[in-house]
């Protein structure tokens, strides 16, 4: 299988195998008109298997969302068919409207216009807690 | 302008200031009787909690201020579907400070983010209740003369008891506190609270047997073991007596033990203990009013 290389755009590489579709949805890539390639189960010397997403436009990738879903992924920025920047990801300190609080006693369960805000409370264990009720998010 | 939503927003210095202020109010009530003249406290109680509301209202009246508000959601604009944010914004036009009780966790935080006046969390579901914790800290300070070097026993429902979690978190910041956690297996302290103890290298023991640890305790904090927390009636009946404090169980206790309870009590402390000088739970209620007075003064920045 061959995917054309892109001229100006983004390559999200080293995605944990199986997570590409989730990332595609969370980043809102379905709303793009340009070509987007989602490649699954590419063999990788480092990872065994990985997924890759290629976006054929200069798109603003929300690094917080990507860092939360798959902190091991890398974002390569391509201009004139050359990689001009490579971004490493970090777990974001705060997530807004990415995950939803599932605690039925949380104020967000009755006031649905409130932004869903989660804060990173344990970096090692990757624990995010709802800002309102402090319930830990489960993946 | 600041609010109080979670006890951990106050550092130990600020807690000491509040305790000192409360002690000064207790010693010189007249000095404070006009401090909040012309100021209004709005008590927004979206669920009934008579004791907490009366404590806040008595606190404001004793500072010379006034009180307005409601005591249940049915009589409020929330019944018409108003959001917490709008309630906070409109109340900011009428009052100088808000005390909010709400069944949903996080509601007072939403109010604080939208109000232009200070908001005090007066209990949000099973989540936070910082003025209860301040009450407990003032009581410990007054009874023991210190907040460090103490062996503190918690007995009963340690799983769902928010007052317990919050007091443990607050006490974790003082030196040489040893926690003794007494509960049935089903109602042990949740692991995330224990994590805090481990992280801070605090000593704790867990047991199901109150009598065996009684002689060590400086403080015994009793809580209610509720029937609805058990899967079946048999377990409840089998266990409930182990966590009821009766006079004979105090035979091995220290002479200066302080027995505390957030109230209301059902039967977990027998009424015969009320006349024991070690019983502090009614003093706790009174302390609650004084620490709320100190907090209102602090948040309103009244000297
Ligand atoms: Zn929540």
C-alpha cells in the first residue's frame, strides 16, 4: 500500500496501534475537506505496530487532546515536502471539553452548559480529576 | 475577593489565624458585635440543612449583620430552572457574602466562579464541607491546646464520611499526627485518602476493634454507621454494635480524651456519655458558630 507524500501538512506518527480512529474523531478531522490518510498497523522497529495519520493541509492540531489520548505520538510539520518541525507531546495540565465527568452527583450532570474541565492531579499515573467534583476520569 | 470551597485552599498559617480570631471572639464577643453592621449574608440552601444554616445565620447576626436567603430548592429560583451561575450573579447584587449548600458536587465552585462576592461552601453533596473541618480543627485546638503531636482515632463509616476525609487531609499538614482508623471491613477509608497519608509519610493503623486502640487515643472522632451503606440487614445488625460508644468502653480511655462527632447522632454515642467531661460534640456545635464568624470576617476583609 502506498500513500502519497504530502506537500504542506501534518503527519502524526508513532500513534499507539488502534488509537488512530479515536484521535481522528477527537481532533475533528472528519470536518476537513483536504485528503486525510489514516494508516493502521504499520510495522515499526520501535513499536512493533503503530498507526499514522497524514493530513494534507496546514491544520492546527490540538496538542492537549493528542497528548492526553496518546502522549507517545509525534507531530511532524511538513512544508514543501520537507519536515520543518517535530513536536513532542506532554500530558496537558488541563483538559477542556475532551472528556466528560461520569459522576451522577456532579454539578455538570444537571448543568450541561458548564465546560467539562479536568485537571492533571497525578502525572505518573496519568490521573485527571473533574474540576468540580474531583472524580477521577476513567479511560 | 476570595471564596472558600475546599479546606485545602487555606494554608496552616491562615487556619491558625482563623482559630486565633475565633478564640478572640469567644473571649471578647462584644468587641465583634457590630463588625458586620450593614452587611448581608445570603444563605442559599438548595437542600435543607437546618444545623448548618442556623450556624451561619447566628454567626452573621452576632457580628451585627443581616441574613437573607432560602432553605430549600423548591422555594428558590432554581425551581424555575435558573442556573447556579445566574443565581450567583443576581445574589451578588443583593448581598455581601454567600453561604451555599447544594446536593450536587461542585455547585459552590460554579457559584464562586460567577459571583462578584465571596462564596462559602456550606456542603456540596458528599464532597466538601470546609466549615465543618474548621469547626473540628478549632475544637481540637481548644480541647488539646495543639494541632500537632496527637493520636487521632476515627470510628465508624470511614468510606463515605466526607467529614472524616476532609479532617484527615487537613490534619495531614501538622507534625506528628498518628491516625487510628476503626471501621468495619465494608466501610474502610478509601485508598485515595490513604494515598495522601502514605505520600506525606504519616503513620496510620487500620483496625476493626475500637476497644483495642482506645487507650492510645487523644481524640476519638465518631461517625454514624448507616443502615443503607450495607448490602444486607444481617451485616448491619452484626456490625453496628461494635461501633457504638457506651460508657464502659471508655474505662480504658485517657482521662483527657476528646470525643467528637459531626452530629446529628442517631445512636452511635449513648446519651449517658453526654455528661462525661470528655464529650465535646455539643461544644463542637458552638465552636462552629465562632469559626464561621471568624471566616466571614476574613472573607469580608473586616478587621
Ligand atoms: Zn465532576
